C-alpha cells in the first residue's frame, strides 16, 4: 500500500507539473485566437523576418541605423496585419469595389501629379509618401474574387472579359508610370483568381497562344531600358560593365558561396560593394554568398511553409470570395519569391521586384503583411461544417 500511495502521489505531481507547463502555451494560443492570428502562419512569418534581418544587417554594411529602420517598418507591417485580421471577410467583400475605385483614382493622380524618383513617377505625397500601386496588389485579386462570389463557377467567357478589364485597367496605369515589374505582378494576381475559379484548359491554352502577339505589342510600348533588360537576359556578357553588370556580379556572388557560404558579413562581392542594390533587389545574392546553398534552402523552406499554410487556409474557407482570395494571395506571394530569385540568378529579366519580407523597404512590406492579415481573418472566421 505505501508503495502504491507513493506511485499515485508521483503520478499526481507529474500531472500537475505538466499542466503548469502547458498552461502558458494554452494561454498564448488563446491570445492568438482572440486576436484572430493563425499560429503556424504567424510563426513562419516571424522566422522569415528574423532570418531576413540577419541577412540585411550584413547587406547594409552592418549599419545599426538602417537595421533599426527596418525593424520599425516590420513593426508597422505586423500592426497592419493584426488590424486587417480583425476585419471579417464579409466586411472586406462589401467594401472591395470602393477600395478598388479609390485605388484607380490614386493611380490616375500619380500620373498627373505624382513624385518622380529614379526616372519614374510612382509615388504620391499626401502628407505620407507612398506607392498606390502597392495597394492594387490586394485590390485587384479582391475585386476579381468579389465579382465571382455570387456567379457561376467556372466563369463563362463574358464574365472572363469583365474580369480581364478589371485587371487590365490598373495594369496599364501602373505600366505607364513606368513600373513594368509591379504591373505584371498585379496582372498575375488577377489571373491567378481566374485560374483558381476553374478556367477550362482549352481556354487557358488559347489565352497562352494569344499572349504571343500580345507580347509583341507590349514590346513596342516598353521603354528602351526595359528592352535592354530583356536583351541582357539573353546575353549578359554583351555589356559586362553596363547593362549586364548587375546580373554578372550577382551570379559571381551566389556561385562563390558554395555549400556553406563564406560566413556572415564575410561576402567579398557584397562587402566590397561589387554587388549593386545588395540590400533591396539583390539581397538574395548576399544570402547565397555568405550562407551558401544551405542558407538559400533554409529560406526557401520557410517560404514554402508559409505558402503551404496559406493554401491550406484557402481550402478551409467556406465561401467563394474567401477561397479565391486566399488562394490568390498565397500563390501571388509565391510568384514574388520566384520572380526575385529567378531575376537574381539570371532566369528572368531584372524587373526590380524585392525579396518578400527580406529586402529593405516599407510600402511593399506593409502590403504583404496586410495580405497575410486577410488570410488570418478568413481562417479565424471560417464556419466549421457539421459532421
């Protein structure tokens, strides 16, 4: 009996100890649930941002001031995510057309009286200097999802034409700034909604064939420097000290990193300033040089985790608007990652797309985090189906 009593007492103590350790975890989960924050997605974003700050510190020449600025911007972006996460999907759906129209008005104002920087008119100053094109990265897929919400899925040809107009108008306004990279990404976000809505394979092939003459028309509207970027992609060695310099130095940096890299803050291409735009568009090359293939794969795995979680949230959504929007946000994020990494490695032309949540920047980061806030809102407001 004493032996059994001792065993019982120890089992009781063990259970109490485990309960006390689990309590803080359950309390934290409860806080996240009340804030409409999805734990796995939030963790993935934190890991990417933390890793990004680690790389950025080396990319900005170990500048504490610039690193502090980035931390502040990340804080603002996470606050924007939390605010958006509190908005129910029905509320966002009702206000989507108004947000889309306001975005179009702002794009027109940019062309009329926007600030010019680096040869482009992309910024609007209304007390706060920002790029309205960034807001359209969310407004366009939201508008396409809003239009399809109460309509037949897959959409018919007439509906596809309507959605195409919704996509083309802001795309052309942004391309005229000129900002071809952002314009193509925004067009892609709208097209992804159409694909997720179940566009027929025959129509998809037809649009692909029609895109060939469309590309020829686009070529005639491109600026000279944009055409040069495409030609440089085909043969970067044709102008190694001019148009091809960026991509050549980027390839050298990534290739010299090897498997484990040269070590944090020890990259010669980055630290000796051979690599241009190393804290923004080409920060992926800094990662490859200093952390090698292992560091690159680590970031890619984190990205894929976030994308996978976003697609899971899309599948769990209970209405057409939420499913299409969540899927579009997740896959568009994947497109951003692909375009930047492919650009830096010489697979696509240089289009000035930053590496998501890693590159130094402000407006684009807030837009991205607001998009993840939408995902969290959709997940927390889902209606569970009865068994």
